[in-house]
C-alpha cells in the first residue's frame, strides 16, 4: 500500500470515527484546546493542513459554530480550536493525535541604558554593526503606538526584500507603517473566544502601555526633547537604531492566550524576522507543554534567535522561558537616579529620591510638621486635617510600619502641595513614580536636620524652593540585580543555569501611548509620550537589540553562538569594583541571580571563543530528559529522531553541578564542552579557575591551541564537592588568550 493511500484511509477513518455519535452532552462548556497532530497523515485530497483541520472539526459537531481559531504550520503541527471536553476526548483517541491540552493564560512581565552598557557612536559594536542595519526584530507583545517619534523612519534603509509581513489596518482607524516599523498584526482570537477581551480589537495599536517599550530598547529612533531624562542619544534612540521592527499584538488588556502567542510566532517565522523578543510568560511547565519553548525551538531551527524575559517573581526557582535554546534575561538597575531638591528657609539644601514625572517647582511655601502628635508626624491614614496642611509642604517621618505610598495618599487627601518623606528603607524597587503627590524621599539623617529647623522655626518654617525631575548619573552601586527579577535554579530543569544574563530593566525610559495616564495627580491624570517602566520586560528588548547588532556584524553566527558571546563576556563586577549585589538587600548576588552577569555589548562583538549548539545538540538534550515518544514528537514536530548521548549535558556556556547531601563525599560531576575559535587564527588559551570554599574545579586539558579561525577544541570540566559544602556554591572557568580575550563561564553547585 502506498503512503498516500495509507494516509487517505487513516484520515477517512479518523473523520468517520470522530463523526460517529457526535452529539454534544448537555451543558458542556466550550474551551480552547491546543492540538498537536501527525501532519504526515494529511491525505492528498486536502490541499492544505488548514482544510484538513477544518474537516476534522466539522466531523465533531453538527453546529455551524466556527471552532477553529488557528492552524499552525511552523511553530508546531496542529491547530487551536474551541471544543467541549467530550470533543477533546474524541480527538485524544484519534489516530492522528499526538498531544492535546486546554489552553492556559499568561502574563506580562512589566512592573541612558545604551551608554551604561558601553555603546558609543564613534567606536565599538554600534559603529561596526551599522546600528543593526538590515536586521528585523519581531516583538510579541501588546501592540505599538506608530505615531511615536521613536518610530520615525528618517535615516532608515529600505525594507529588506525578504520581508513578507504586512501592516494590518484597523476597521476604525488606519495604522501607518514605514521603514522603521515595517509590520504590525493582531492575534487575539483565543483571547476573545475565552471572553478575556472586553471588546473586539483588530488594531495593532497599543492601548495598554506595555508593548511600547519596543521603541525604547530594541530599535527605537531619536526622541526630541528626551535629553531632559539624559536620553537624547540613549535608550530613546534605541539599542539597535538601524534595525527594523515588526509588532505581533497578542493582548490589549494583559490577558495572554497560548493560542494567540503560537499564531503570532508562527506568522513571525513566515514573515522573515531574524529575532523574536517576548516579554510575556506562562506558568512553568515541561518543555513539551510549554508553547513558547515549542515555538522557539522551531524558530531556532530556522536560524531565528529568541530572547525572552525571565519573569518578575523575584524569588528562587521562579524563572520563566528557560529552555536552553532561549536567551533568558533578568533585570538590573542603571547608574542613573531621578532626584528632587528642597531648600529650607534657613538655606539648608537637601537632595533626595523622586520620580515624580512633572517639572513641578514649589516656591516660598509653608512647611508643616505634626509636632507633638505621632500620628500626624507619621502622616498616618486619616490623621491630618486639611485646615492645617492645605497648600503646604508636609514632612512625614516613619516607623517600622510606615508605608510611603499610604503617606502620599494621606497628603493628597488633605490637599498638601508636596511631601518630604523621611525613611531609611529603599523603596525604589517598588516604583516610587507611583506616589500620588509630588514627593521627595530623604534618609533619617537629613530628616533630623529638617525636624530641628521646623521645630525651632515653628509657624515661620518655610520651603524656599523645591524642584522635581532632576537626573543624576554615576549612582553606586550599579548595576544591581533588580529585586523583582526572577531567580534560579530553574524550576523545570535546574541543570541549566537561568537567567542567562541581566540587562537594564529598572526605570527605563520607554515610548508610551499618549492617551494613557501614567500617573494620577489629584483628580487628573498625567499623560506623556514617554514613561519610566520597570520589569524583565524592559530588559529582554535590550538584549534583543544587542542580538540584532551582533547578527548584523556576524550574520553567520547561530542563535546559540550569539547567546554564548553575550554570556561569556558579561560583567560580574559593578561600578564599585565589587561582585554584583541584590537591589533590595545590597548583599552580594550569585549566578543564580544574574546568570553569567550584566550584558557588555562591545565585548560580545569579539568573544574569542563560542559555545555553539546545533539542532542535534538540542535533540540529544531532550532525549536525556526521558520524554516519551508522544512528548518528543510534540516538541520536535518530527516522527523520527536520533539520540546520540545519555544524560542532559549540552554545550552550554555555563555549568550546574547537582549533588545530593545524602551521597558520600567526595562527589564529582564531569562536563564535556566544545568551543569554536572566532578570534585570531593563531590563539592559545589557558584555563584559569575560581572556586569558593568546599568545591574544586578541574579542567583537562588546561591549554587550548588554535591554528585557524572556526577550529574546534574539546575539553572536560570536573566539579568536585566535599561533604561540608554549603547548599549553593559557585565559581568560574575562564579561558584567557594572549590577546586579552577572557571567555568566562559560571560554575554553580547545588547541594540539595
């Protein structure tokens, strides 16, 4: 029997079987299901997979109800559809079925950076890559505001001829694309079918205020007037200002459906993007159930790099989007802070933290302090009287229970003109731009001097001058790991160190829909073309932008090679020349917090050596996870594959050695790696190791000699722990050559 005839018979039996007894039990609810099927069983009588998928669905119901949401051709083989549980059960029993699951919903990861990362116009990666010219970045997000100056096409090269995407017009208003913003489409059928979207939305326009960070980080252009934030030539101009951008909108209100994300990524592959950037995520699941992992592996197979936000859960075992073929990005701080100043009536001047978005100036205003009343002094809820503080600047002190946001609300309630909030707690990671009144935050040492003045001056106490929206650079320490940034070990596979790297993600200036208020000031909302946003959602597009620069200068590099270059050249030292610290605690971090370190774009341009991974490397990794046949078929989209190794070791630029406390010491784990020379033809690298107490790192051989470019060399790393090792220990393997290349890899030990 021919394969074609066999497929026809199988398909006929499938449709016939599904059509038998297709009456739907009463009161069954329709839900969205993601269905993986064996595409090789499509009979030749169906011209496309979509027509076959529709035939399968028609056989399940006598209703004319549209069941199909999307038919997928690249990210997976299958479709998403509205089904009842009994209909889903029938599909599970069909010959073509591989896997099926009910759709889950995800979330957004939002809560001067080019200069801070070392990018300069005159030299380095920007200059060498022509600012990412010709590279196309696809963003899966909430849409975009096309009229923003960040998407001005002035100076942009022509759209690449390989581009197959489109600019989707809305039924209510036009959506303009240009040589900068070359495409925009909407994928929200799953969201709308589940009732998550309040109204039909067919416009790629961003009305949520999340996707617009596209402009500020990945590929935005110059923003007139942005120099007031210190960004005239910085983030607002974009990490890759010569790259093209395409937006794939999957939500307008924060609810994200798996079916929509799959459809967006499927289309991005068809359209011809070089890089995908996702600042969204779903609940952590095994790779064969993780739609972003599945779709990303398909993209990687076509040479498309995928960069994802690690998540904003801020705790160990909380990383998202952590498959080893994805570049997973955590968030760090910048060396920039926003401040305000106050000059008292006695001419004492204080500078403190403030992120109030308006250029407010307070002149010759009474200063109020609730002396003799602890609740008033603390600006406790309901304690202040409007008759006492109306139109005045109010100073609020704090105790162990004080919350500056509640204090600001109390000041707004009684119509104070501004606040001086005294606290030694670092509230910056909580987004102090959300304070509901112009506020200046000062430490208790400054607060004591103000209290002395206001006590002595009594009713004559005044503020001579108070000014907001000032910018200060050189803040130390920086970078720090953002308090909210998700940390490893990875909950799905702790053998892979995630996040891979961190990048600027705290208070990043981003283009913002001008119709959305970013701040409430009394009864009014403050709207702006740009806003300060935080989240790993801001960090990931930075890395996508740098990936575009590297792709422009090294078009032959694979996604794994680019990720390797980013990781092995990352910084682990801050501007105090100490190990990177955590933002909230100021305590030293570990690679579980920051991965390989903070991104250093210029060094990544010339890493010396790279750890590359081809398709078979990922297949071997998946083989080692013990997945069954159906699970492997779901993620690989193949019916046949070859496993060339046991275990899950993969040619990754980092190492995680897991030991059991119950095992007898010493414990040893061995890792095999292959590096490719992308530096000088004649290079000799020496291995150096750094290890904390209780662990030993050995390398064999300790010298790698290269005689030509792209030559490969193999080595083995042995990690040994003694019985007194702590739960987490870490060190580094560094390959150093005669030309100052330092190829660094973190080595983490988990003693569980």
